[in-house]
C-alpha cells in the first residue's frame, strides 16, 4: 500500500509539472502577441464597420479579433474556387494550356470584367491559365462564372472546402447571381480564421507545389493587381512579398458597403511569414477610407512581427 501511495503521488506530481510546462508555453505566446491583439482590438472597436481579422504566424500562433464570425467573402471566394478548378482539372486531364470554350452570353456586360473589355462579347476559346489570370489576378467576374460552369457549379467548390475540413467556408452563389441579388453576397461567407488557415496551408505548408495548376494559382496571386491600397500598402517599401486575393462589394439598402476584404500570405524579409485575413463588412465609410482600414490593420500586424 505504501508503494502504491508513493506511485500515485509521483504520477500526480509528473502530471502537474507537465501541465505547468504547457501553460507556461501558452502564456509565453500570449504575452508575445498580446500587444498585437490589443492594438487590433482597439483599432477595430473605433471603426463604424463590422471587422474580422485573423493572423497565423509561422503556422504556430493565431491572433484574431472576431476571427470565428462569418463575413461575406465576395471575390475572395475566387481563391477556394481556383483550388476546386485545379482539383477538377487534375481528375479530368485538363492542363493549363488547354483551351476552354466561352459562349458570348457568358460575357456579361454590366459587371467587372477586364476579359470582356479586351475580347468583347462573342464566342471564343481561351487557355485555362488565362482564365485563372483574369479570375485571380484581375478579379474578373465573368471568368469566375465560366470556371464555375466548367467544374459543374458552386456546390463543387463548396464540397471541396468541406472535404478539406473548411466547414466555415461556404460557396453558394455565382457572381452573376450575386449581381442580380446583392444580398446573396452574404451567403458566400467565411470566418477570418478559416480563410487564413487555407492560405497558410497553401503557401506555408506548400500546397501550391502539389501540381502545375497549384503553382500557377500561387504565382498569379503573387501578381494580384487589385487591392494595392489594402494589405500590400505598408509592405511596398519593404522586401516583404505577398500573395493575396481581394473582395469588394456594392452598397446595400442601408447605404453601407457590403464588404471590402483582403486575404493572403506574407513572406517576411527575415524568412518568417504569416497568413492573414481581413474582412470589413457593412462599412459606413467610403471605399477609400474602408480600404485604409485594411491598410492600417496590415501595418499593425507587420510592425508587430517585424519590429519596424
């Protein structure tokens, strides 16, 4: 009995020590990034908008404000859609240089479409790579819907997200459907943490090297032409590199912008990096001021991590 009691005391002691070590590590991380979280929370509380932020640092630590709340993705969903297109094309033997048929009625006129501006309204064929460029780099709405048609609809992209474990990323409506009913924009939604996690998986965990299709997606997002006044703004004078996808919405019946978003992965000059998602919904400010909110948030994160 004496030996049994000694064993129980030893076991309890070891478990207590182990728990103490784990708590110490957790507290260390909390202390390390608490200044960033506090600054973000203070900044967000002062804005007349609903804002969610998530930052995943080197795949180890997560800082978030409203990180588990739903926000409309808008064109941010063109990134998970591209992953679904890659999955479909690999299964069906479609390569980047293969051409896709485009019908003239798919070149919608009353929507954002640099592709339509270049080629006009009419039947044509374009390489898959070029459709990726228009959709991801230029956020072309017609290119996006053509890609949805190619893979069989929005539910195919949504199903892939669920299969990958991203239940909080919901893809339900096409760009054309959202254009005809702007409140469907709220239906295509994600939490900041889910989207930041997807970018972390793609860039840091090297999903982008899974195939030539994924390589193309990664390269195109690193050449994104939209949202330069958002996440990239404070990074421009530095050697940091970003791959990102933006989303921009119309004004709703309350006179507020449905959403202004930017999400991506930042490669720091010191070799580190972080995935980041910033969703700004129902902003009462104009577009320029709302974009500045994202730039300010990006600056807080970058300076906190890179000690600038």
